C-alpha cells in the first residue's frame, strides 16, 4: 500500500497542474510575441546599407571597419551599395559619401 502511494505513475499528472495555467500562459505568449515584433521593427530607410537585423548588422559593419580598416571597408560598402551608404561604427549610424 505504501509503495502504491509513492509510485509516480499512480498520480494523474494533469491534476497537479492548476487549471489556470493554460489560461494565463496564452496572453503572456501573445504579449511576448508582440513585444518581439515591436523590438525587431525597423523603419525602412531610403538610404542603402546593411540591415539592422536585431543588432547583428551594426556588429558586422563595425567589425568590418576594425578588420579591414576605414579605406578598404568604405570601398567594400561603396561597391556593394553605391555612393551614399549607411553603416554603423561604434554603434553610431554613419553615412559614407564617396564618388
């Protein structure tokens, strides 16, 4: 009898979870998805350049400037996007204008 009460298969697992759990979880998940969409929303810029993409774009463009140097990185972005380019250097939005 004691072994039967200690057996975990003896209990119904759904009786251990309160009924309000799914009711409270759905609004929280919807709110988190909504906040994630707002956080990832970026205003489309008419200036060409690498995308923001949750902060990865600024890290990549800053890393490219550190790795290649200012001159080579500017030439790379000018070949990719044209004469007027928006990039990020040290987290600041920077414009490269060249001809």
